C-alpha cells in the first residue's frame, strides 16, 4: 500500500502541515509528491491512467458525508491512495486546475466526529486534516498499529 500526498508547495514551509508527521514514521508507505500545475508527476499519471489509484476528495467542502462519485468506490480495492495535502482552499484549486485528477476514482471518508485539529482556522465542518485522513485510511486498510502510532504523534503535535 502507498499513500501519495499531492502537496502544494506552500505546505512545505508551514509549521502547521500535518502531512509531514506521517512522512517521518510511515515505513515509506506515505510519499510526498509536489503538486505542479503544468508538469504533473509522471509516476502518478501512470497510476491514474492504469486505474491503479484512488483519490480521497470531497467536492463538498462543508461535509465528508457524501460520496463524490457516481458509483461507490471502496478504498480497500486500491493499493495507491492520493490525498491532496494543502489547505481546504488550496485543495479545491489543485483539484480544479488538475484535469488528470478529475478522472481518478474518488472516495470520501464517512466520519462521525469533527476534526480535532486546532492549529488552523477556516476548516469546514466535518473536514479532516491530512494526518487525520491518513490515520483513517490506514485503519481502513488494516494498518492499525501504524494508525495508532500516528494518532499519538498527532495528539502531541496538536496539543
């Protein structure tokens, strides 16, 4: 299994970036790819073209309760998961300016609780930060030990 963080360049310099937490201790399961509008990552494009990747994305910024694809996509069926790692506003821009992402099967996390992340403002209700998404994906994929370790790390970071 591989989780690709499609990261906006501004996130590389933000102390509040939670995606970086997963990069440090993920046994290479999590990989960062710098988003580039004009020249997208060739390996990521290949995975998308071969229908070997799924995108965690919610077109509705206000909720993670609605599946954003016409048919139900199960993340468990994919070994490559793409998560846009940026602010909610930037994530929307990345999606809208990346035609190749629009053809990727999408799934949306069904969450019961709101995000615990308190280091950034303007989070939509029901929206999760990057590390919370990674933790949920790891749980769905049966990687409970790593999910628990990242949860502790996030709690310390968020404290």
